[in-house]
């Protein structure tokens, strides 16, 4: 990567990084900053990298499901606007919060090495979904998690749970639910350790597409910033999450329909597992693909098209 050079000699150059203001978003941004500074020491100089926390519509709405409030774009549209009008130079996102089709003029310039993509069950009185008490209350506002929980245990009561990681943990500890389901990646990045955490394997709870991945976006025409960010891009993580996002795009996938996908690399081969389900978990349609890693996006599109054909149209009635 070419060494960073100031845009002018009249003062210190800056790269302005936009992100949400949550503790997790700031932790992800700190990781991106550290990787930038490691790739080019000039970027670690005081005042060069500036973080701007941007409050999004998704942060403001905490009293109802994301699907009912307008979808996952609520976590990115204000940051996209800041990027496009030049208030920031790059943006750090939880990749699973990004819509399958980016705003025109924006590109994903880097995908950082992916964290553990699996979900976890946090339950003080049980070590697995199977061991939860009959009729146990499980907190989640994710339609994907809800559908898969009910497919396994139709007796469970699903309690709406939104807010940041610490808010959800506090509500669990206060007795608002008997268990909650969170992303393992978020716990790792925040350094949260608890004795009541049980990892859910993908054959039991398939993750959200791109879960655990951090995307760094910039303007498509900003060649200098794209060149800087290229050094951060992790090829394996990009191949996997782009295959998963291709599946979402083929399904016109939003947060209103329960969709899950996980791609994994084995050398030069890629394995993709995906599902679409009804909200009540009574109907679950699964598919998988195996092939060359370079063909991951094509595999994702093909798998998405298959699920779209197989699943009843009613499952997609409220998207696209």
C-alpha cells in the first residue's frame, strides 16, 4: 500500500471515519483504525484519523421490531448520506446491518477478518435450547432467530428484545426473559464473558448473512481512500460474506423475512448453507452449495433463486 500523504501542506490531513455511536460500533471502528495504522504508520499520527459518531434512525427506534420501523437500512442511511456529501471519508459498519444493495456511489472497500459468526444462547438456567423449560421466554427481536427457535421449540414464548448488548444483558438479568440469543462476535469484541453462554452451532441456529464481519465503505470515486483500505481487505472473509450477500440480493432479502446464510472456506472450496422460514417456524426451506471459492457469489445467487422458487410467495409478500 502506498504511504499516506496529506492532501495539502497547509495543515494536518485527516481521514474522517463515520460510525454509529454504540459501544460495539466504536469498538469495531477502533479495530479498523488500528489496522489502518498498522498498515501505514503515517495513519497512526495524532489527528490523522478522526472518528465521528453518527446517530442513525435505527438507534432512535427501540420500542418495536426493526422490520416494523423500516428495515436494516435504518442503521446505515444517515452514515451513507454523510459519506456521499463529503462529511466523512469512510464508514465502518457491522456488515449484517447493510442492505443487500448499496446506495449508488458507495462501495465496500474492505472486509476485515471475520469474527466467529455463530449465535449464542445466554440462559442462566439452561445450557441449550433443548434444555429450556417448557414455555420459556426467549428474548429476541430478530425474525430469523424467532423462526428458528420456534422451529425447534414451538412452545417457547418469544419476547421482543432490542437495544445494545449491555441493555439486553441487563434486561435478562432483571428477569425480563429466561434466555436471550445474541451474536458471539459482539460479545467477543466487547470482551463480555459470562458463565451462562452456550454457543449455537449453525445446524441448530444458522446465522444472519455476514454476521461477525466488519465492512469499511467509502465513495466509489475516491481512489485514494480505496487504495488505503485495500490493505485491510481479508480475501477469505470477503469471499464468504459476498456469497451470503448474493443470496440475500437474489431473495430481495430484508429483515422482514427470516433468512439465514453462512459460507465457509476450506482451502479453495466454499460451502454455503442457507434457509428461508415462515415467521412461526412451521415452514423451513434449506439449501446448500459446494464449489470453488471464486464462484461464491454465483453460488449465492443460485441458492437464493432456488429458495425463492421453493418457498411460498406469502413468505416474501412484504419484501421487494
